[in-house]
C-alpha cells in the first residue's frame, strides 16, 4: 500500500504537492501549539491549569483528526 502511495505521489501535480505540504504543515502547527499550551507553564493565556490542559489536548486531537482525514481523502485510487 505504501509503495502505491509513493508511486502515486510522483504523479501528483504541483497543486496537489503544495496541498500535501500545507496539510503536513498545519498538522505540525496544531500539534506544536497544543504541546506548547500543555507544557509551557508561563504562556500568557490566563487560564486555569485544567482548562489549559484540556485546550492543549483538544488541539492535539484536532491535529490528528485533520491528519487522518487528509490522508484518507487523498489515498490513491486504483485505475482498472
């Protein structure tokens, strides 16, 4: 399956490669922001610790949701 995806990646247009890059970039942005909110104690958000942890966790879950949805929607289709 991975080899089919790699072969399909080589055939992607410039627009599709750009969208792939943007999808991975925003996954990393949401993941990093969630981890920063959880572990950086002096972040200027004025939130209680419980709300800060829940908000960071929500961002991490959202990042993985976007990641899975992006790669499930862009799986290569087999042409007969």
